[in-house]
């Protein structure tokens, strides 16, 4: 007679409910690991695919994905003159939130150095790369924009000419790709009244100085477009991506550029480290803490259920001992119950996770290593949770059957 199987049949409802509860807890543990993997993959998707060997950013900053970085766009001409540099392209990155069809739409805007970079490296599932210098965009599917749909940003209307999938920022916002000029127009867009007041303020500052009274032409320039005032300069970019020529020494090129007083240089691997150990580190620790707590809770629940099941069969255990059953056999029966409970919980977690995880707002990326790791955790907590029941079973005396 298999006491474990008989006891499970006798307490099928309680055993099944416990297995479902353990499965749900393990599913959350698996999901938290998958969310962390998804965050890493989302954070590195642009760094991995854009193909840049070096990222040149504002001096003292950590790059466009970690914080605000401002560089003059003409810096790319200086970079092209550095030996070993094959190409240098401007890059713009910032977040915007707008209303679209009565709903809030939050996106991460990336500006590409068109026409050199038309977004050919983007994972397109529909449409085409950027073909015009203005008013076109490539949108991630998570933004809900259909191919050919129009979106008003600032004073311009942009058409989605391409749809991509899996291009999401580390914050979970879908990425929309524009040309650098369009991305800057979106970033620095001002209301008409704000522009008028800014021009009036420039004129008043010039009037209050001798140079404004001596050279009236300056007043006309001050009241005009910002682009017509050489001293103001063009809008800034977030970073400049550099590709190295074949066979060039990446360390030497990076050190040469880093010696300039106005920029900092990060290699691709350095940018990855900044993203993983900077932006995502707190999320990793928080998810890891919750996962650990859930594993401990699962162990306690399993231990209490197995202890309760052991109490229910005290009479049967005493009878087995009276008949000469060894303690190892009785301990094995309880351990079988624990392992079966853990296996059912793992199966429920794996099945429900495959169905529920794709519906999460954040991408949940579950790797085979995560499944094997969870299986090992389940094995450990199954053995640990059986110890309390085994301890109780070992204390049962054979004469208990007479009581």
C-alpha cells in the first residue's frame, strides 16, 4: 500500500488547492525573473542593434539612456577627423506623452541621422524604413499605431510608415523613430505665444545695451527666428554614435576623444554596464527581494500543509510502525508527497505563466535557464517543507494505534 497515494486520494481537495496556490506563487517568482530579463533586453535593444562602437556624450554624463545629455550637432564633423573613425552620426532620445484619439500616448522618441541612418536595423514587421527627411516615423507595435496612421506632435503631423516589434525603452515605453531634425522639433516645440514672448525678451535685452542702440539691425535679428541668430546655434543632440574603421584600435580612439574637455566617451560594453548596473539595478534588487520572500512563503505553506496531512494519518503511521515498518520508509512516503506537491506546483506555474505572461504590460522574457533554476528551487523547498512532517512522523509511537 502506498500511503502517500492513499492519503492524497483521501484529501484530494485540500491537496489540489494547495498545489494551485503553490503554483500561483511559483508563477509570480518566475514572472519576476522574466520581467527582469525583459527589462535588460528592452534597455539594450537599441545599443545592441544600432551598431555603434562608441557613444560620445556630454562631459560628465552617462549617456542618453541614463540622463540628459546635450551636444552640438556639428561635433560629428570633429569626430570624423579622428584617425580610426569610419562614421559619426547624431542621435536624439527623449520621452513625450501626448493625447491621441482621446487616450494618453507615451513614447520614447529616437532621432536617427537621416539619410545615413534610415532605420534599416530596426526589426520591422510591416512597412518600410524612413524615406523622407520630415514627417515620417517608425512606431513600435506597443504604441498601438497602425501602418499609415497619422499622429500630431507639436505643430506637425507624422505618418507611421513602418511598424516594429520589441523596440521598447528600459521604462517600458514603446520607441518611435524619427529623423534627428523631426525629433528635435518635437523636443523643443513651443506654443506660439511662448515663442513671441521669447523674441520680445531678446529685443528688450538688446535695447537695454549700447550695442542694441548702436546697431539697430540686431533688434531685427533678435525679434526673428532663433536659427537666424548665429550666437544661439542649432538645437542640441543627445549623443553622437561612432563606428570605427576596420582594424582600428578602439581603446586609442576612445582615449583620444575622451581627452577633449567637452565630451565623455563610452564604449558599447561600457554603455551596457551603465544601463544594467545603473538604471536597472534597483529594479533587480527589488524583484529579487520579492522573489525570495515568495519562495520562503511557499516553503512555509507547503510545510504547514504536509504537517497537517501528517497529523491526519498519525493512526496509520503508528499502525505501520507496529507492523515493523522502518522509519526510512515512512519518511520516504512524506517526502514523496512533498515532491509530488512541488512538481504539480511547478507544472501549474509553467502552464499558467505561458498563458498569462504575454498579456503583461511589460515584456516577460523567460529563458530555459530560468525554468531549470525554478525547478531546482522547487526541489529544495519540497525537501525542506517535508522535514516538519517527517519530524512529527518520527515521534509517533507504535502504541498510538491503541489510543
